[in-house]
C-alpha cells in the first residue's frame, strides 16, 4: 500500500477546522460571534449636580444639627452606592475633610474673637487682650459661653453640609461628560475649566514622581532647594502639555465661531447679563427673610432671560456631540428627589421655624421633626434607581 504524501508544516487538510495560533482563542462558531450586551447608559451629569445643589439648598434652610447630619448621611450613602470607579470619584473624602476644617475654624473664631450671642453659661474665661479705641466691637479672648459655642457649631455645620453636598456632585458627575452637555455659549469656558481640572491631578502626580526619583538618587526633596529642583521640571512639563493640547484643539477646530449679526450679539449679551443679575437678586431674596416676596419671581424671570441668552449665544458656536448623554427617566427621578427635599424643607422652615432653627438663648436641645426628616430621606432615591457600577 502506498504511503500518504506528507504535508508541509503549517498546512492543514481541506475541510479541517483551523488550528488556533499559540496564545490565541478558538474560532467563533459558524453562526457568528455571540453579541455582547450593550453597556447601560450612564446617568446625565447634570442630574447629579441638580440633585446635590438641591440638597445644599435644603441645608441653607435649617440650622437643626440633626437634620444637617441626616443630609450629610444621605449624600454619603448615595456617593458610596452610585459613584463610578474613577480617580475623580475619590474627591468626596477631600470635601469631607475641608468641611471639617471649616467647622473647626468657625469654632476657633467663636472662642478667640468672641460672639455677639449673649450667654450666661460660661465655659472658660480666656485672658483678654486690650485693643485700641478704633477696634471697638472686636474682642480677643474673654469669656466663652456655651450659647456662643452652640451658635457657632450650628452655623459652621450648615456651611460644612453645603460643602459636602458640592463634593458629592464632584464625586458622582464626570466633568468631561458634563462639558458635552453645556450650551454652545458656555462651551469655551467649559473647556478651560475641564482642562484645568484635568491638569491638576497630573501636576500632583509629577510632583510625587520627581520627589521619589530624587529620594532614590539620595538627593534632598524637601526645603527650598528641593522645592526648586522639583518645581521647575513640573512647570516645564505643564507648559509642554499646555502647548500640545492647544495645538491638538486648534487642529480639531475648537474656538471657531460662526458669523452672527450685530443685533443678535447685543441681544444675547443683554439677556445673559440681565438674566444672571436676576438670578443673583432672586437667590439673595430667597435666602433673606425680607426678600421672600420678590425672590422667587425675580429668580424665575432671571433664569428665563439667561436661558434665552444662552440659546442665542449657542448659535455662534456650531458643534456636534458624539454619543450625547440622554436625559432619561432616571435623570428625572434623581433631579425630582433632590428638588422635593429642597421644596419640603423650605415649606417646613416657614411653617415650623422653631423645629428647623432650635433656640440658642436660652439653650434648647434640638429635636428631630418627623416629616422634615422624612423629606430628607427622599434624597436616598438615587441609591435605589441607579445601579452600582462594577469595580
């Protein structure tokens, strides 16, 4: 019987299945590759900012430490549940530390500089520094009362809660994705802000890398000499990245504007500036007791004028969006939960001011009002609507 002819190496018989290469994967079946499920669309970043700013607005309507602590716990739970696995999402802890520093500074000022709040419960008496006549009204040292400390604690805790809510927005919303949703009139300003936010972590990484390199070489990395040897390469690298980024942006057409008639430009400027002034005046009216009557109408009129100005200004910057973020039902639910907290606590502050602003003179133990506390818990809705991303 004649022997079969041998085949050259690397060939295969006709009709035989192909042999995968070393390190490769087996071929897909005859029906084609299995389609992968499309990843879930991320939540619109504007919804996170509106939710966080609504919680901050609710924090400005009360000085009750129990409600403020509940607002902080609400934002912390949502951040722990919904924040993405990105380096920028870890900024929440930095805002918490900043809020704690603000609270301690407010208490320090109340102890060192005194407080206009009268009190009878003296905690400690510090040596008082005599001041000249032109510094009347300012006191260094003296009596420190419990009423003054409690008032400073309530006031500082309100500001700390507002900072933590802003930190929650920074941890949950990607600034680069938020740039895509900005109106065309604010696009160039948004690019500058996002570039600045992107370069800040790079500068910190460069400093750490250069200091580690100097330590490995046995050279000092502290003091004036170490700062000079580390700072100059960091600035040089930042300038090189800035020039490269500017060239890349110019090649892609950033900053180019369309021709718009002069009357449209003037109308856009008037609407935008007038609207922003109206927003500022309306916000001030809402935050003060005297302007409660005119604050909301002026705020709404200012918002309408500013939005009209931004819409007209967007005609000067024609641009396209690649995979724009959709404002879906989840975005409405997240925004609505934050807005409900702000509206309900505003109503509670007008109907039951004693519960939301506990007394200091005389000292009164704060109590937790039930339905304002239930209103704050509505801010937990994003934790159940938005699924946690896999780490």
